C-alpha cells in the first residue's frame, strides 16, 4: 500500500534527492508544500503518513519548528508523524522536544539508520 509523504519547504534539488531516496526505498507518493500556510491547507484536505519539514523553509526562510509546534497543538494534526530535515543534531533535539520523531539530514540520505528510522512510518 502506497504511503503518502508531505515534503515541506525543501528547495528543488533537496526535494529531488529526498524523493529519489524515499521512492527507491519505500512505496511512497510525495507531495510538496512551500510555506506554513500551504502546509496547513494541504493537511486539512489530505491524510499523510509522514510529514518532512525543512529546518528553514526555502520559500520564505521561516522556521520549520513553528510548523511542528502548530501541528502538535492541533488535535486534528497532532497524531501525524513529523520529522525535521536538518544536518544539525541540536535542531533535531529541539524538534523532538516539540513532539517530532527524530528526523535526518540531507547528508544522511541512504544510510541504514535513516531507513530504519523511516520504516515504522513508510514500511
């Protein structure tokens, strides 16, 4: 069964890399949202198995942590697994404190520990 992923705030090349990695490893359909407003509009209309949020959104450089905070405060969205995309462990730690599951960095694509981290949501 195809899983649905929402990729939020990635630039074109990063979205391409993440999409290729996910599609080569899991049966997924990936959609995008560029801004926080677009993210919440899409989440109100569709179900997603996982949301991947860039630390800084490419479109307006807003903070991905704020989207996580708002999702986890919304009873309709709080159960959706969300991961922060960043290479910096301190930002991963902060996202986890906000309720995200530990994400990964773009430099980690393809690593077995990242695949294992995604397996519960996309496997």
